[in-house]
């Protein structure tokens, strides 16, 4: 099952062609091709061990595939490091919350503005003139994110003391602070109760519609995927087995078999 790369005439933001990633003799990803269109929510799903997180690691430069090509914003991308991927407009959250636990909510989200800080160390140490103006502007942007995520009441609290659901929200805020063109979310709903999932789903939809952020997400909750995603690519044992709209993927017998364990 495939889809054309110009769904609704949207531009292709990221394209992966025949990507293969191996660790020793084990192929985590085998000859996979798909694209992410500008402004869409693209879901990557599959059973445990399907290669989903490995795929995100390839996209943000943490892993370098042995074969295949990656095209970002129309340019073929070679061995890009994660910090260069971040500088080019790709932000990332993780399965396990990766925050500075001793720092406050505000400071964690401010850390996401690091790439936006243009003044050198000298000016920042003096904290006067242009450096002070820059920090005020960045802090104002962070305060807007805090209001958007409805976490003003925890802005001064160390994140290590926060409930898990709020920590996931802070991590989303830190990624938002980078103002990414492409936001990669690795299981944003993991470990959440129903109310927390509903809140996170709302934030993801609003981030996409109000800010125009393109989102690629891994998620195991199929109800969430079907509600959020414009298109879904399905992986199983490192191979692509389906690619299409939520309805098309949901009705695929191969996808049903993979989730039920048929043939394995």
C-alpha cells in the first residue's frame, strides 16, 4: 500500500529512500522508503522491535544508515550529526523523559532556546546591552509556550518533582522552544492516563494547526494515532508493510496480522 508524495499538493519536507540500518548482522531497518509532507502529522507505528525508534534516530542524525538516501528540504543529506539536525530545524522528544531534573520548568524550556542565542559568551557574561535584550526576547517566547501548554503553575518548580505527565509536557515545551520545522515525538503518550492523553493530543493538534509545525510521531495507542495522523507508515521487523491514510492502514490485513502476531 503506497501513497503519492504530493498528497493535497503539500511539499515534501523529508524523504527517505531505500534506507537500511544494521547493527552487526542484525538489520534494524531494511530498505525502507517514505516521506513526510510539510504541515502534516505523520505517524510511524508497528509492534515492539519493529524499528520505529531506530527510524527516528536516523532522521535526527543519531544513527547513520549503511544504505539509502535522506533528503531534507530538497537537499540530499549526508552524515548529519544530531546538533546539525537540530540547527537545521529538526527537534526531538524521547521515550524516556530526558530533562534536567534539578532545573525548573522555565529553565528546561529556556534550554531549548540555546540555538537561538546569537550573542557570544562575552556578552552573555556581562548580561548587558544586546545580550540582555536577546535573553528578554527569548524568555518572552518561552513564557508564551508555558501559557500554550497550560503549565504556568509549575514554571518555577524543579521538573524532577513533577508527575510524569507534566514532565512529558515540559519536554514538549523544550522541543517547541527550538521552533522546529519538523518535530519528532517518540511515544508522547507513553505512561499517561486517559485525561493526560487527551490533553497531549490537544496540544499536538494545536501545535500543528496554529504553529504549522510538521510532526512525525511514534505511538502505540491506535486510537490516538487514528485521531491525530494524516498518514501512517507501518513497520514490522524492520520492514515497511503499509503506508497510507489511517483508514487504509487500519483495514490492511498485513497490518492486522502483524499486530496479532500471525505468522510470527
